C-alpha cells in the first residue's frame, strides 16, 4: 500500500496475540492526519463453509438443488454439516461460478446474495462485532480478523476531505468472470452486517454507493442500500454520512467481546498455520502462465514426492488436475476476452496441442465452447 503523502509516518497495527504470523490489516497516517486502513489478507486462504452455505441457500430457494451448486467443488451436501471444516477458497469460487451460471442473468445478483450475510453467519467474529463498544472498535475488529469472513475483496478504509468514512472494495485478482458478483456480494454483506450491529434494519449511516461496473436495471441496489448508487465509477466504494467512530452500539458487552475475540484469535491461528499446498501450487502454475508442467515436475519444485503432493492436495479437498484446470481457465478467459488473442495463440501459450484442444477444455470448464 502506498502512503497518502511523501514522508508519511507508517503505523502498523499490532496483533494482540504473539502467536500469529502477521497483522491482518495495516494503518498508515498520511498528510493532514488522515488514517488509511487496508486489509493485508489475500482471499486465497482456507475458509469456513458459511459462504458456500449461503450461496446454496439462495439457489435452493429458487429451485436449484445443492448438488448442482456443488458440482466440481469436491464437496457434498452432507459436508456442509461440518461447521468446523475448512475448505480451499477456490472451492467457494467453483460454487460461486455454478450459482452465477444459474442466475447470472439476474441483475444485482451479488446484492441479493449479500443481503443474506447476517452477523450470525460469521460465528465468533459476528458475535464479537455485535458486542463491540463502539463503531470504531467494531471496524478495528473487522479489519483485524477479516480472514475469518467470506470476503474476496481487498478493503481499504479511509476518510474523505469532509471526514466521512469510505470503504473501497478492490478485486483485481478475483477471477474476472465472477468479479462483479463477488465484489457486490461483499459490499452488500457489509451493509447487512452494519444494520445488524446498529440493531435497526432501516439504519446504515450510508451516504452513497459507487460501483466500478456498468449500470444495470435492477431494484436490488435501491432496495438494499437505500441511497443513490453510481455506476461506471473508478472504484467500488461505500461512503458513510460522517465519522461515527464513537457511536455506542446497542448490544455492546465488554465481557462477551473479549470471550469472542479469544475464539477469533484461535480460529485465525488455525487458518494461518494450515500450510496450504494448494495455494502454493496455484501460485506456481499462475507464474508459469498456466502451462501444465505435470504433477511430478510440480512435486519436485515444491520439494515433495508425487505421492505426498497428491495426499496433501486431497486433504485440502482438491487435486492437481482441478487446480491446473482452474488456473488455465482463468488465464484463458483473460487472454481471449480481455486481450483479444486468438484461440490458436492462447492454446499454444497454455500448452494445448491446438485450438480444438482448447475448445474441448472449455467444454469441461463451462459446458460451452470458447469463442
């Protein structure tokens, strides 16, 4: 993150427990005394099942079976009953894509799903936020433990020139095909939780909403945000009326908040200490432009035996083939539709024999042909 001005003094927020690897957000004080807080956690980390459960609830209410939503994720409906389970974030990406495939024509889909993300869906973190003394303390807890949320956005909190809080949501490294869906889900979920904490579904202290996406005909935005929504903006962000950091929350409980925070610290420790081989493998394949080097070569690069790599990936609910295909899909989509390269060029870059092989892969990915 870049400081707001030259010579700005950096203030890194310290983690309360010494057992974690790094803070989950950082604060820097820039020119004019302005504070800027940014989450430092990438979305590609182990996470709980609650985000997937809410995607399935949304789809099931509209007639789509859970099995359809979970297709290709390596998860079964019975697995959702294990509330302590951790999954690879790309399994949630798979489910999000399945839901998007079913309802992608519905304008404001992310808003509709985000409206289901009440505080109770976040376990101990949700109850810690609800029990915070003030809005300021709540915001600090949320950023400190953002790794416990279902968020895919990178969030930056700052104050504008008039002192009103801003929350910017970025997702440049979120897969492009579902980027809008997931960023809008995160923004809508933020307001849902905000209203839960204020104890009044009609409150949010929201001034306006900016979205870095084209306008669409949907009443979901007005109905959920209850303020003006501006499309085609440079950044997606929520602007609040004024700085209400000292606003006392109606359900504050200083004793309970400490109890819940201890649970959050333990959950964060478990996530941070889980050695995600899948994330490391995904990063390597991405750096190589999606070129499939094969499991044995990847295992050697990671200083593992092929058998150990298979086992570790299976423990994380995925496989080499699944990760390689997902990386290729993401890169192929970017090269075909953003950079407008021909299918033949994309096929060569990704190591396919020819454009026909790429089309067959596209059918596996989307049940459709890359065009």
